[in-house]
């Protein structure tokens, strides 16, 4: 049970749940393709942030590097969504 309390296990479970959520959005026809794609891109951005913070040890990095990583992720996600939706 100790394994389930570790931050790595919690992040792994969150990544699995996010993967299931994005798969469900793709298989469910309750929203338009544009909305589904935007939601999946946002879920992917959250997953990338979790991976960068937890598995690449950025959570212990200097604050400036954390801001750079978050800024990069925000810029890339916004650019991809803008190109797709416009």
C-alpha cells in the first residue's frame, strides 16, 4: 500500500485517467470534432506538464526554469489550437 501513496504512483494514475478521458472523447460522438480536439489537446497539455514536473524533476528546479517550461507548454498548446481552429 505504500507504493500507492508515492507521488510517482499518483501521477501515473492521473496520466492513465487522462488517457482514458481523451480516448472516451474520441469514441463518443456527443461533441463536435472541434470541441473534442480542443479538449484532447488540453488534456495532452496537462499530461505533458505532469511528465515534465514529476518525471523530469522540474518541480525541484529553479523557479525560472519552471516558468520557462510552463511558458513553452502554454505557447505550443496555444499555437497548435490556433492553427487547428482558425
